[in-house]
């Protein structure tokens, strides 16, 4: 696991060595164990390494036998032993035992299509000196990040946005459309970033740069057809074998490893399979909250006890938010309004005291239909078929008058679901993420932005993005299309950004067996009835591993890393949030209508509306701008 960066020039002019050094220094948290740099005519590559495999000889950049190819890699290639065993009889000579060197020799055999043979998580840069060509590539699901920009004759890239900014002569202008996407979705989707002229390489894409020409290619995608025709029993056995193998290959490590155990089905299954692999007591790490309704620590403990793990816990309080959120936001590098990033940040710091690698349950919901909105969609369709006078006025008005119960995780309070009805008529009925998200609708964003910015913004872009993916999905049913859109937007834009930045902030490597691309391909072709039935998601996953799960976990519905942000913003964090959002002369004050901000604060404080996550999104945006020193008088 590493942080990588580099500069390539179209005219083979000298690269900016000082800029390369600054970029590399900004990535030290991603790779505290060693650093390396290569500077040749027309190219400079740098790497910060977190040593996990081949601790002695695996430092980067790494070259092939004659020095005509050089590579830096962020990630892990789990099938490198099999690839190496195939390459060595063909005459390739290896100088290290690392997975990184394997990619070089594979490139010698098949060129840029080498990435199609890799099983793992990766962002890589490979310099082919003979061709004067740079290859950048990102793994299929987007677990590892890569940003790039063209600056005159140069292409500049890095694992993180703050690192990339270090090589630029001045900070680019802010991309307001990206900020509006963030307000709608809670994240900025690929390939957008907060800055004009800087892009994020999309998942499952490779980029070729030669002589100033840039070519972007998709090399992989999911298909949901044709469906498997095997019996349920046969499919259960296939699933058990696939997930067991996905866990097994992710146990390759020359350093201590453990697991993040949330108490949900996905992470519990991963811990069970790690224990089955028989490498001694699994080290498990869990996080909870002082607000017990948000905490899954009892379920996590039941799994830890069943498998006799070496278990560790951490409890988050509102005080941890004010102390750590500013530094957390700067580690994110761009606005991300997922409150659970705070929990993962603290969990990763706890974990890193004991191990260097942690497996997790990320991806189980996307692969096997675990989110509430998947079953809520059918219910919403029936609601939207009612007369407009009911859906546009009467029912939402009644819902808003309901007394509010104690705040609970999303989906666990029926009153919270009813209050969301007021937003349903605004959005395309296919846009599941927008429909059930609790962020800003198009109407709310239009009211929030100062009118001077309206001509610069396309308020329907989030919906068009999601419904476009829904319509283009290689699938023929509602659930498949919705999951396809999730896997191309929410997964790489939110979940995996959070997972990468928060683990790497602690110099911890996270591994996700459910995001094994072979398992994802298999799950996509699973008939929908085996993923979702009624209100029960992940149906086959539950059946396949029911023997491994304690009763408390098996019977519990989806909860996730919910955070009591609404209660915090009505109580201990209210004054802090109000001070941030009311600050005159701030970037938010220059963008947004002061009265709209006041209305959000007042309605949430008085309990007439729930704006907890919207306020969190605005607080994160304010802290991000403040951390970068972005002021409205600087021309933004």
C-alpha cells in the first residue's frame, strides 16, 4: 500500500523536481516506511510506501531487467503468485518478491491490457521509456484513487488531491457544478473534483499519455445478464467457495493483520472465514457510540466471543467530532459528507496500534442488495401513483406534523421515512439514491444558492447522472439497474473514498473481500429473488452463512455506521455549527443565501424538520474551504 505521484512532459523537457518532492512529501501518511523517486528525461515518478509484502526488496519505483520500464503502485495484487508462476517459464527474471514487479513483466507480454489480468486493488503508473508512453490505471471498483491534470505540456498525477495541488503554480478555480453535485449526493462523483481542470481517473479505466496525447479507456464493466440457472443449493455452495477464496487471498501479508467488525452480517462473515482459515486468534476492532441506539457493539461482541478473537473497542462521543473533524476533512482532501467517516477515522487509528492490515465488509450491500432503499423503491412507486394533491401536499404536510421520536439510524424510524415523502414528487422515480437520500433536493439547492450562481449550475445534473446509468445498465430488472448505478456512483464516490482516506490517514491498509471483482461478477448474475425478497436484503448471503452467524447478528436488519448527527446539532454541537455557517466573509456566506442557512438551523433546532445530514454536509464544506484557506475575496 502506498501513495504515488508523478509528472510526465510531452516534449521530454525536464520535470519539476521540487514539485515532485512536495507531492511525495504530502503523501507520507500513506507510506511512512520508505520513499523512492525516479527522474528521467520526460518523466518523474515518486512513491511513499507502507510495506506489507516483500518488506526487504519491494521499495519503489521498480524497473524491469533492462531499465526500460518503471512502475509505482498503490495497492495490492492478490494473484501475483499465480501470475509470476506463469511468467517465469517464459524467461522473465525477477529481482524482488513483490507484487509490483509482476505487473512490469506482464506488461512486457501483453502491453496496457496487463491491468485486465490483475486481481486486487490498485492505482498504478507505468513508464515505457522506449515508447515514451505513460500508463495510468485504476482498479475495477475504484478502491484506490488517482487524480490527474494537464498543465501545458505536462501531465501531473497523484493519489490524493492535496498532493497534486503541491505541483501546481497556483490553486485552480473551484468547480461550482462539482460543489452542487456534492450538495445533492454527499460526494463528488467520478470524474469530477472540486477544482477546474483536475479530474479523478474513473474506476476500471486506464489512461495512456504519449507525446501530449491523452487516451482514456474503460477496460471492465459488470453485466447482470444472463442469470445463473443453477439450483438454490448449488448457488449457495458457489457463493461459499467464492467468498472463502476472496478472504483467503487477502490474508497474504508479511505484517500483522486483523478485521474491522461492525456487528453487521458482512463483517461478521469475514471474521468467521478468517477464523476458519486457522491463522490463530483473529484481531478484531469495533467502534460504538455513547448513543446506544446507534451502537452495534453488542452484536460485534457476540461474533468476537463465538470466534474467540482478540477484540478491541472504541466509543465515539460528540466531543470527538469537534476535536478531530477539521483534520479528518483535510485528510479527505475534498468534500465528503458521509458522517461515518468520523467513526472509521477513529477505528483506523485504534486498529493501527495493533496491525497494519485490516479486512472489512465493504461491498456486501452493493453486491447483495443490502440497502433499505432497494425494497423501499417499490413502495415509493405505489405512493407516487396516488393523486398529486395527496403526494404533493396533504400527506407530506401530515408527515411533517408527526411528533419526532428519539433519533435513530436511518431506516429504523417509520416517522423518518414518512417525512421524506415531501421530496419524492420532485425526483425521477428511477433515481433511487436521490429519492431516499437525506441531502439537498434540486428545489432545496436552488433556494440555497445565491441567484447570481444559478446560470452556472445545472440543478438536474445529479438526477440525469443517476438515471442515465440506470437506463444504460446491462440489466433488465429494477433492482439490477439500481445496483449498477450505485456501483458506478455511490460506491467509488463515497464508500471507497471514505475507506481509502480514513484508513490511509492512520497508515492502515484496508482490504475488502466482498469487492473481489470475480465475486462481484458472480453476484451480478444472481437472480434478483435471491438477493431481495420483501423487506429482506442479502437473502442468499444470509442463507449461505447462517451457520457461521450468531443469532443476534443473523436476525438483525441493516443498520450501518449511523451517526447521531441530528442530536449533536440540536445539542452539544449546535453553537459550533451555527458559528461556522453564519460566519460573514466565509466562502459559504458568499455562495449561499444567509436566510436559507438560517432557516436550516432554525428548523432543525426547533424540530420541525430534520436537517442533521444537510447541516453536516455544510459544516464539512466550510471546514474544507477553511483548511485550504479558500476565501471569497480570492476570486472564488
